[in-house]
């Protein structure tokens, strides 16, 4: 479900940690509202494991972990701009690194084999950069999903500055 610039999913609290929650969700809302259901790889994968539950780690402020209990119904939201930035990094960084590697190797040595080797090296370097970037931002509140209470008691865990 999309609400004013954010994607919202319902779930339940599966575990409560000191500074995070594990939210169990059923992936469904994004694929049902998309017009490219039949031609999308994600939609095909979603249809294979229909109804399968997924757990998402959601960071919270350490002082608010007593507000949640196991089996509480919550909503998590991800701002649209974070989805766009994440997609650009995950898809374009390895592609750009692959093309750069192929170009660099073809400038240094003549032939297709060096270009293919450079492309493979660049692609795997791009994947490593994506992994490094994800690990770097793993514990940053502003780059993680937000927890909202279901019903009228909605609240944003991140304080707005």
C-alpha cells in the first residue's frame, strides 16, 4: 500500500531487541497494485512463495523498546525517496562498475577477452561496493524502515528535526 510518498506494510512483532524489532510481514501489497505483474521478475518470484512470511529488522530508539511486545500488530513504512535511492545504488552501481572495468581493460589491452575480464571484475567490485554501502548504513535510523502503530495510535519512531 502506498500512502503519500511512502510504502506501508502491515506486520506483527516477532522479536524485540534493545534497539530493533523483527517484524514478520507477508509480501503482497506492492505486487497487487502494479500494472506489470505478469512481466516482472519480482512478481513471478512473489507468486512462487505466495503467503510466505518474511522478517524485517526495523531499528527503533532504545528507549522505546518497552512499547512493543511480541505479536503486536504494527505498520512499517519506507519513504519513496529511500526506495529510489536504494534501487539506483543496487542496480546502477554494479552496472557502471562493470562498464568502467570493460572500458579500462579494453584501453589497456586489445581484444575482447580483456574487456570481458574487466567487465566481470568491475561487476563484482560494484557488488562489493553495494554490500559495503549497505553495511555502513545498516544501523542508521534515517535509512531504515519506520515503525508506525496500527490504528489511531500511529507514531513515527524517528523524531523529526
